[in-house]
């Protein structure tokens, strides 16, 4: 079993995070983008985004990917995915969208 994935969404989507924590069924979560997805194959960074929890049918929160890139561009980081790791620490987690009330 892997380590629990930290998230403010954990309580609302307990079933989904149960499987994310176990890392057994190809479900992934990007805290920076607030996106859930099914991985194409184990260990692959490619996934199919989920819009609903596959266990409860509950709608998942809207992703913030576009807003993420808008925000890091304001910081002068304009090389898309290459600049993600150069963004301030808050952008490496849910912190940036929580602070902005998204």
C-alpha cells in the first residue's frame, strides 16, 4: 500500500481516495490541476480524465489546469509544462487553488 495522498477533497471523495492511496487500479490525481484520471498503463503519465467518481457517480470538481497556466504565466513562466517545476512551491500542490478560493 502506498502513502495517503494529501488533499482537501479527501473527505468528499473518500471512496476515490481509498483507491488512490492503495495505488492498485490505475487511478491518478494531480493536485496542481485538481484532475482525476485513469492511467493508460501502469506508471504512464498519460491518462483519461475523469469527470465523475467511478465508485459513486458523484461529479468531480472542475479542473483548474487552464487557470494554473494563466497564473504561472503571470510569474513570467511561459514555457508550459517545462516551467511547472520552476513555479513557486505553492503551485506544486493544491495550495495555489485553495489560496485563490477556486
